[in-house]
C-alpha cells in the first residue's frame, strides 16, 4: 500500500461523498415539496390544529363595562377522547387525529333579579367539520344554533340567583395538536377536564400546563382547577411518526462518514492480511455502498419504511460481499461483511431513533480504534508505505523484438 494509492482511495471517497450529498439534497427538496402540497391537502380534508376556548356569558347592566357584565362558568365538567390517526402523503406522515368532546357548564345569575344571559361559545375552527353536534342551553336543545364567525351566541332568561346549564358535544378531526384555552387573566372555578388518549407517547405543547393527575396505564389525564387565576391552557401533541423523507436524507448525508470507517478497516486489515486491493476495487466497493442509500431513497415511496431499509441493506451487502469474495478471497470477506454491516447498516439504522446517532457513532469509533490498534500493533508502517523499487537482480521482463517489416521473425 503506497501513499499514492491511499490518496486515490481518498479521492474516490470524496467523489462518492459528493454523490451522497446530491442524493440527500434531492430527497430534502422532494420532502419539502411533498410536505407543502400534501400538508395543505390533508388539512383541507381533516382540518387544522384545534383550540377550544372556554365559554363565557354576559348580561346587560348600566354599571358594566360597555353596559355589559361578563360571567364565567361556575363549574365545568369536560371529557375529551383523542384518537391518533396518522395519514401518509408522499414521503411524510401527517399527524391527524379525531376528537370526541363532551362538556357541561353552569352559569349563575349573580343578581337578585331575573336576567337575560347571553352565552357565547366559540368553536375550535371555522374550517373544521363537526358531526353529532349538540348545543343545549337550559332545558332546550338548540339544534338549529348556527355559528357566526365561528361563535354561537344564545340567550336564556335566568331567575334571580338561578343557574343556566350548558351542554356541548361534538366529534371532529384535526392535525398536530389539540388545545383548550382560557381568556387571559380570567378566574376559573370548578373546572375539571378528563382526557383519554389511545396512544402512550405523551407530549404537552409549549404554553400548556401539566395534568394534576394521570393514569398512564389507561392513558387518562385530568386537569382540575378548583379556583385558579390565569389558569394555564391544556393541550396534547399527537405522537411523532417516523417520516421516510427526513430519515432517508439524513442517512444519505451521513453515509460518507460510514464509508470512511469502512475503507479505513479494509485498508488497514488488507495490510495485516497481505491483501492489497487496487483503487479500482475501492471504486466498485464505493458504488456498492452507494447503492444502499440510492435504492432506499426510492423504495420508501412504494414499500413501508423498515422493509425498504432491510431490502436496500441486503442488496448492498450482497453486492459488496460478492465483489470482495471475488477480488480478495474469503479472508477479506470475513473482514468486509461485518464492517459494512456495522458502519453502513447499523449506523444508518440509528437515525430511526431520536438522539441515538451521536452515541452510536462514538461507540463505533472507539470500538473500531481498539480493534485496529490490536491488529496493526506489529505492522512496520515505514516498510508498508515505502515505494517498492525493483532490484538489479530482478530486471523487468523485456518484450520480444518486433518482426522486420514485411517479413517473418528471424529464427535461431
């Protein structure tokens, strides 16, 4: 192994890295275009993220602000059932969900005389659809209640110190996040919201409060506010879904690091075993490794993510393993296949798990260093990297003399 050959192998690695960079960029562009177009399409069908606002009421009074006195519910009993139903479009999964909402509120007339109380209830989204919608104020179910600008306003005459119950229920669909929010700096009394999910991965959005109690086995979470000023909002993010596009692009961008590890092992173990592969051999090995990410990038459109990964990895292992067996023999095969599986396959698979890539690379690098230090400890590098000169006792073989023009070669 000469310095020139090492330089040539490094150049092959660099060119392959450029190809992986182009592939990764292409995947990013495809993912962004698909995410933008398909995201709008899914939102049009399922609706955007929903935020249900706490209802309020008012009655007219000469002493009130703008001749109105605002009322908040004295008690609120709410149940929410969230079901995660992710939908795939292109290279991305969209975190869609369905929600079943049931709420019972109670407003109180605080005055000693009857009042006409106007209850305002804002729906989570004007674009969303609501099935099995029920809006009951007092004893009358107002099935013809129609929202204006997303707000339903209904009136009810309430006797002195009397109460006005409000019941609301509906089924709807949305994306990404569901929230329940309160007016700024409002005082919330007698409030309880019980949420049940069909998923275990729990993440509360920024700006929302943690539940006051939880049952993680049954996936039931309860927010209880007996008497709270500036109560924090309530929310739930849908579970993360592994998206093929971002995973495939990250694997492509990371692949040059894997190839450097792989070629380093082949070069050094080739020196130890006395098997000196030509740079052209490394060119075909790089192409066999590149086939892994290339095939994976286009299989994910047609085949489930994990199956695409397995198929692509097996194809690449067969290409590289078969070629190594042909040019380097069984000893080199026993080195190349485990090395490719560790650096090209396992390192790439670490991108399927958030936060695992860095530690995987670190452990792999340390383990590789330990093995190479052990196997190359007695190698004479000065001899291995020196240009081999032909000795005088072993002159090069001379070609036979050319025959005379127009005649046959002379015979002895």
